[in-house]
C-alpha cells in the first residue's frame, strides 16, 4: 500500500520579509528560462513522407 501524503495548511512558504534583489533576479531568470524552453519548437519525431503517384 502507498503511504498517504499529509496535506499542509500553510499560507506562505519562506520568511516574512520581502525578497532581496538577488532572489528576485534569480526567480525572474528561472521564469524566463521556462518560457523560452516552452516556446521552443519541438523536434519532429518521425519523418514526413510524400506519396508518389503511379502512372500507368
């Protein structure tokens, strides 16, 4: 059987004080990286082929 996860009743994670400039900059960079990663085009997994017409 699986262990049940405990649900935490919290309003916030971290300290009460506001973010420092360095922390804010790190978060911004991480979000930018995620957006770039998500917006990048996917690689094709299989080749596209065209059907050749057979003339008689």
